[in-house]
């Protein structure tokens, strides 16, 4: 073999090793990206990898390296703050990729919700590792385990009192969340009182009742709380019981029953008392035994045992041996008991009814530091919270209590007037859906020293839609918004008028949009109209103070004022945050980094088809947009808008009017009287 042949062979080998195609062609097409797959607990199934492939070289780029083989590439781990060299950064036994994509937990914390239970423990116990209080009863999950209550059931013992209130609240002294409690406030005329012996006998009947409890005991603890002397009247007939309740019932709205010891219950001397669900009145002039039996008889009515429940109640037609209950008019004068199934020949069981269906007086917000804890046994107008049958809201109290089941679905079924309330306490965290159905809430007032939102403080991946807030007044220090303090959810088809005031991160809709935590949820504001006065110091915007979310197809009117990072739509837009297809016709004023639409655009986040009224705003420029998008009133109104605002989808989300463009969903109902 001569030297020429050797050289030729060597060159051929080198060409093959280098990937050249001179000797037959090697396929250089880009590899197919794997289709997405669900993460499985099975160790034999590999999760999808975050990879990037360069077509020209067919090599994996450095940013797609997955050093710990956990399914998250190193670049993604850097964004999340996880350890690229550990598949389980927080050491809780859960793979980082699974925590981020499936469980939505924090891969950098073994206890995502900070409830003193590790995430795997919560999964085993079927509690939520993302909620400190899975059932929203006022007890964090670890406290429920400590007390022996069920962390997935708000009222473990079924007495219509939330577990958290039974443990913490002074309103219910000596309550036990594992043993049924009933509370009765007793007011009295003159010096009338329920004799001690009668009181003890009545309490013993409840204590020995054939009613089961989660702690393995039987009975009900009846709390008879003597309260105040009330004004005397000869008979109660001239003044209804509810008028006394309105004036003198100290525990009104706190799940207490109300009893009054009166001079006479009726003009008729044969009537010793009266009762209806929630209230009792008993004559104080009768002898002790009669007072005791009358009291327990009327208390039965207060608990819901009425003639329409069973025909033997308040009847002389059913013999006592068939229905041996104090509720039977044929009962002996010294008989104190309700009946059980064993004692009743026709099977009606007073105690079973009390155990399963007893009436508890309606509740309202009560004093307390935690809004979720304050909604005791709230009753909605209808629904069960599912997608197909949302809880129905028709009162301000119900709206205030959507946090009792923060992942549920709610809908407004009427307009709500909040002007009579000087302070509305929004639910702290909401992950469900609130559909306003086009209804209006007027006059919400939320004044807080820290963060503040008009409807919720934190919208945690949930949705608020189709609702109109009129004349809101929201004030706080930082993260202040007309709808939410902070939102990583969806806010769409809402309108806001009124005023929003704060210092840092203040927005007409949300103070901050998006929550850059381990789950990296991106919030969205779309199809929104704001006509409000929004005032702050730093990061102030008509829609949001700060945003790394998507702000699209929205309009702002009114006045936006601050010192720095002030914009008609958003104070500061952080990449990858996007602002698109929106306009501001508000006045905008500030000292540094002030824009007609965007005050500051950090790292060049996309700002697309955004316009502002340069004359009204008093600003000739806006961060992220060409100065030519600062238009005059004439250019933004009427048919001229179709040319000047050519980036808008007229015939889609937007329609033209004689004035400014209007969102299509508002076009049939919007009036201009509130615009400035």
C-alpha cells in the first residue's frame, strides 16, 4: 500500500468520525421533541425532560442539562431556586419535578403551607399540603391532629360550631370540638330565674341523651348562660319576642338560642310559654316544676322540633304512651324528657332529630382577627359549591365568607349594597371561582394597615369574573388593589370605579399580578375597565402596580398619581410580563419613570398595541411603546380609532362607539356618566 492510499483511508475515517456526509450522507435532521406525559409515581416511568436541541449540531445545549436527573433542567431549577444537583431539594421524599408540575407544592420547603406537617404527611392524611387549614375551620391541620378533630371536616362533632371556634373562641366557653354543645342565652324580667334544681335536671337530660359523639361518649353539653335583666312588660303579647331579641340579645348572630323569662307568656293563664326555632319565652310566675318542664318543651321548639316535623308535637290527639315526650301535650307535668326510638311506639325519635337536624340560629361575622375564623356556619342562598351548582351569594356577609371553602365555586344572584358597612373584611386567600353574573357590588370599604384588596387579599390561581364594583374605597400600605391585593389567578370582565390608595405597588385591579414562587403561576387581567382614582408612591398603575402577568384588552380612565414607576395601565411590567391591546385615557402624573401607559418596562417585557391619550395623560412617552402610540382624543374616538388603534381587534373584543372603544361584553350596558 503506497502512501497515497494510506492518506485516502485516513481521510475517510476522519470524515466518518466528524459526521461529514461525503461518503454516503449522515442524517442531520433535528431530533423530535418528546410529547408531554403525565408524571407517574411508578419508578419505571421517566418524567418529561425540559430539553433544548440545536438543529445545526444535534447536541444538547448547556441550558438543558439536568444534572440531578429529576426532570427539571438546570436553567429551570435556577428559576425555581432549587438545587440542580439534588433531585429532592428539600429532602421531603418528593421529587422536585413532581412537586412543581403535579402537586404544585414548594420544592424548596418540606412544609409548603407552614402548618407543621411535612408535605408527604399531608398527602398520607389526605389534607392539602398547600393550605394550612384544609377545611377552613380556624384550626391549622397540625392543630386538628393535636386536638383529635378531622382536618377535612369543618365541624367534627356536628353541632354547627366550627372546630376553630370551639377551641379558640371565648364566645363558646368550655366548648369541646369532639362533643356536641348547645348554647342558650337567658334574659329575664324582674328577678325571675330558672331554679337551680330545674337547671341541673334539664342539663342532665341533655348530658345523658342517646346522641353519639366523635370522642366515643354520648350526650350533649347544654350551656345555659344567664345574661341581663330586660324591661318589664305585663304580657309578651303586646311586644313580640323578636323585638326583645333585636334590643337585648347579646349573642345575636353567634349560634346561640335566646330565652326570656317573662311575667306572662300570654293573656291566657293556661299558656306558660312559647317557642320557635331559635327562641324561647317562659313565664316566671309559675311553680318551679312547671317552669322547668315548660322550658325544656319550648327549647325543643327552638331546636327545630315543631308540629310540622311530627304530628304528635303540641298535640292532644296522640296518647302519651305512644309518644312519651315532653313535647306531647298529654305528658305529665313532671316529665322532662324527649323521646327516643325505643320509647316511641310509632318510631319518632326526638333525640335522633336533634342529633341529625337540630336547628342552630343563623350566624353572622363575629369579632376576631382572622376573617376565615369569623364566618361561623355561614349559610349561602343555595348551591353546593360545585361547578354545576355554585354556592349562591345574595348578601354582603355571604360575599365576605367565600373563604370558608376557598376552592369552591360561587355566583352572585343579586346586586349587593355595601354602603352601610364602614369596613369590609375580604377573604385572605381564594383559589375558587367567583362569578358575578353581571351583578353590581356598591360601596365596598376596605381600609387596612398592610396589604388590601377589594374582594380578596390574595387570588391564588382562582378566577373572578363578570362583576361590577362601584364606588369602592380601598386603602392600604403595600400591595393594594381594587379587586385583589395580589393575584396569580384570572380577573376578567370586571369593572371598577372609586378610589384605591396605598404607598407601594398600587393598582386599580391588583397591586401585584403574578406570584413568582415555586409554582410560578402567571396571573391574568383581561377585558377589564377601570375608572378610578389610583394613588401611591412607587409602582402605581391603572390596572396593576407591578406585573409579570398578562394584561390584555383593558381600558383605564380616571386619575393615576404617584412618585416613581407610574403608568396609566401598569407601574412596572417585569419580563416575561405582557401588556397588550389596551389603552389608557386617564391623567397620569409622577416624578420619575412615568409613562402614559407603562411607567417602567423591566428587561423589555412585551408591550404590544398599547395606546394612551397623550393630551389627557400629560405624557408624551410610555415605556415599551413607540411615542407614536400616544394619541389625541380625536384619534382615539369614533371611527378614527380603527385606524389610529389598528392593533385592536374591532369586531372581536373591541367595538367602536361615538366615544372611546368599548369592550364587546360591555357594549350593551356601558354608560359614560362615570367617566372623566
